[in-house]
């Protein structure tokens, strides 16, 4: 068990927890977005107060300082995910933009009849861009189904799809609707051996698991800052250097060019080639602070804490009549999706809201998955490092009351 | 709007005055919820042929279906939702307009009505629970029929 001091140390960093004393909210929606620690809020403030300047443009002191901090953040991200080079880190507005950018810059690689593989467990952000790309390019769109556990991808089907030598394989590291940690390293290696460009959507992994893009062997890895205690509006597209060098830019504009004449344009070097326009500078700096925040804690202790809460919640849910758990107990970052017999997920969430508990209800932007699971949606409770055993106990207790209130 | 009259699917006989009285007496939110759930229980599932996409109210978390018909000088509303809470809220609304004529429905102040019941903000008509659309359609239909 994580000691009380450690837990208090996590909690002390989140002003959110102490704000609404009369009506504290039990926040179990960290998979949607995490609360922000004070250091991140302060970093945004400090930046806006003291260092507002555009980056890589002016030669003045403020601009130099802002640029230095901006590039230091890139190096922090490089270290955080163990990329080989800092220039393999491209700033985007979030996972959604990262994947859309990829689907555009990879367009030229796809010929009619080629195969693109994704899975039934994907968030729409890692599903629709590939589906649309396939339609645009007359490519085959193959979707890996669930395995027997109904919580992760079917390895057998995946292997079969790889026989078609897909050009693109896009998979999530962790399912947002279920929390499942997929066998991503194996999946990446198989896909690489089949000769595909391998894209990993790490949006749900980044706030919990250690990430090593080189060990994973993927070509691209994407995530959003707001799911790892950083501000929203900032995300990362990691890409392997040789691929980024070879691929064309998607958006055109300021700072991504080297020389422009009436006749032609030559593009800037990496990473700037893929960063047209003024980036979200303050959020980049906030992201750096969030990385420092996360890395100050002992990683395994942090994970143990989240896993203990997950297991307590899972076991608590199992004891409630009529609950059907969609998420696995193991290999899960801390997300529990469930349905309640005869009850609508919207009713469950609305009633839990009455108990000041924040959960998510709906299809979780994973309609293909919900379809495969034979449900229109679920209630999802997800854990962040600031949650406590008391939160979980209160949640289980309130869910029991909720069901009682709904069945008059 | 079709002309053959559909069976109304709301079985509660509570009058508007009785409803106000119930909510006046209800202690705390749990009791109010209980009353809403009881009302929802009396909103029976209509014939499946009505639960089609064409009758669906757009853009809410749960599914809401409705058919509005003119009946003499008032409206016959058949509505249903897959959410129990929304069914209860629909019940509230049906009681509120039960004794109203078309002219009165056309100027029905839903906000004031829900305020009278002193419900939590998330139980008032919104786009997410679908009640807002339902009320908009109801008012438009009444105006149309005057
Ligand atoms: C697995 C996964 N992919 C993609 C996204 C989209 O992220 P964003 O909305 O930050 O662009 C999310 C967010 O919920 C997610 O969980």
C-alpha cells in the first residue's frame, strides 16, 4: 500500500481538491482529462507574465528566453518517451491533430488496393482518419476484431491481416473505453516485420505507463498533454527521424519554410517542417512542467497506487448485482467501463452526479467497439494519481444507492 | 402530424395541483427523484412502430422519441426515452400541460415550471436530456395548430 504521506504528497499538488470544500467532487474522469497540478498552473502563469514572446522569430531577449524554454520542453518530451532525437518530437494540438496530420502526410504512400489496418477498439480519432483515407485512396480498410476476452485485439486475426502486407497499421497502446493495455510491443514488431508504417495512439497510456518508443519499435507515437496533467491544446507527434525526413509536410505557413520565392519553396529542417504557424507556446511549457511533476514521483509507486485503486474498484463493482464489467481487471491503466442491467448509462451518470461523483457515460468516442460489445454505451470511471481509497469506497456506496433510486 | 389518434402512453392521473403538492412536500433530492422515477414508470413503452428514427429527438445522451398530435383544443403527446430519468421528466412535462389549451401551450414557460418544482439544474430541460427539443417541438406544434 502506498503510504499516507506519499498520497498526501500527490494530493497536495492539486488545488482542485481543496477548492470546493462544501461540495468536494470525487473526480473519476481522468481518462477524459486530468486535473492540473499547481506547478503546471503556475508555469502557464509565469510564462504569460514574464516570457510572452514568439519563438524562433525575434532576435530579442524575451524571444530568446521563450525559445530556450520551448526547446527545453522538446528535450524533456524526448527523454520522457525515450526518443532518439529531440527533432523527432513534433508539437501538435493533441492526439487528434497528430493522427490527422499523419493520415495526410502518409497519403502519398498509399496506392489503390493497399491495405490499412486498425482495430475495433480505437477511439474515433484513430479510426475515422484511416477509414476516410482508405476511402479517398481506394484502399482496403481492415479492422482487427476483439479476441475471446472481449477486451483486447485478436492476435490471430491481426496476423492474418498482416499477410496482406498492409502499408499502415494504426493501433492504440491503451483502450480509452476499457482501459486495456494491449500487447503493443508484440503488435508493433509483427506489423514492422510485415513492412507497415506503425502508428501508436498513446493518449491513454502516457499519463500512466513508462513509454519507450525505441523499445516499442513503432514509427509514430502520439499523445495529448491534457491526459497527463498538462494543459489542453498541446499534443505530440513522435516520428522516426528517417521517416519524418522523407515525408512531405502537411500544413504550410510561417516558420516551416527555409526559403520562399514566387517559383518555389524549400522547407525548414525537422522538426519545424511539420510545425507551421505559431505553436501553443505556453502549453508546451506547461507540458514540460507536467513531465517534471510526474517524474518527481517514484514511477512504480505511482502505478502501484493506481492499480490498488483499480482493483478495489473492480472488486467493489463485482459485488453489485446486475453489473456487467466490460474492462479487464489486469493489464488495465485504471479505467473501468460497466453497464448495469436494465439501467441506462446516462441515468447512472446523472445520479452519480447528484452524489458529486464525476464519471463519463456514453460511447466514449468508440462506437465501433460499443457495437461489437453489443451495447449502446457504458458508464466509465477512471483513476488519476490524486484519487484515494475513500473516493473508491464512496463511489461504490453511491452506485449502490443510485441503482436503488433508479429502481423504485 | 398524422390524423389517426394514437393511444396515449402516460397512465398517471395526477393533476397539476397534486404534482405541485407532491414536490412541495418532498424532502430532499432523493425524494424528488423517487417521485420522478415513479412518474417515469407510468410512461409506458409505446408501440415499437413509433420508436423509429423519424420520431427521434436529435442530439441527446439518451434516445428520446416523440409524436405530437392535435386533439380537439389541445395536444396529444406520445413520448418515450430509453432513460428512466428522462421518462420521469417527460411525465412531469405531460402533467404540466395536461390542462392547457393550445393557446396556453404555445406560450408555455418550461423554465418557470421546472423552477417551481425546485429541481437540480441538471434535471431542467437541456439539450443533453432531450427535454429542450421536446418542449421546442411541442410549442411549435401548438403555435402551428392555433
Ligand atoms: C485513445 C485516445 N485516442 C485519441 C484521443 C483524442 O485525444 P484528443 O481529444 O486529446 O485529441 C483520446 C481522447 O479521449 C483517446 O483516449
